[in-house]
């Protein structure tokens, strides 16, 4: 089952994909947005190198974690 969902939606007079509350750039067609979302999803799934990551949580605290390169999400694309 997918644990990330890219949604293709109408946005700002065109089409975009959305992940959570974040939108991509606007595309002229729904298919262009769909293809871009598929590419973004594939990039999320691609394995990489193990690395240290630093990020800010929802409360504004900085966190440091070790991310395994083979621990990747399984995203999908949803046409809304």
C-alpha cells in the first residue's frame, strides 16, 4: 500500500499535483500534471545512499536522524 499520495488537482487556472498541503508548479493539462506527479513519485521511491538528515518538526524543533538509503516510501498518484 502506498504511504505517500500525490493528488492531481485543478490549481490556479491549470493543473498541479499536491502532496499534503504543498502544490507543484501549474501545468496546462491534467496529463502533464499527471506525468510530472509520476516522475516525482518515482524519484521518491528510488533508493539512495545512507545519510544523516536534519529537519525541523511541526513544533519548530530541529531533529537529526540517520536515513537508510533503502528505506524509501511507496508513493502513488491519485487523479482527483
